[in-house]
């Protein structure tokens, strides 16, 4: 069964521990049916918080991050 945006959003909400990704894993998690879904990247930083840097929520545990740093 193909993954849907709704499936991923529900999984982020119910199991945030599964969504502590490095950059490559985050990118792969945000691809649905061959298309990158930007909204899912934002959902990771809100639903599976990893911390904040300069007032911006982090979205990865390693690699280039939404906060502007490289973790």
C-alpha cells in the first residue's frame, strides 16, 4: 500500500520518536509518490521537535537543518 501524506502526518503525531531523522532520512520521509512534500518537512519540526536554534525549530539530528545550522 503506498504511503500518503495523511499516513505520515498521523505517524508523526502518534510516534514522533520514529521521525528523528538525519537529513537524508527526512528527505526520504517527505517524498510521497515520487514528489517531495514541503508540508511534511514542516510537520516534522512541529510534531517531532528536536530543539530550537535562534528561535527556529530544528528538523534533523544531523546534516543541514531548518534552523540554519549544520548538526
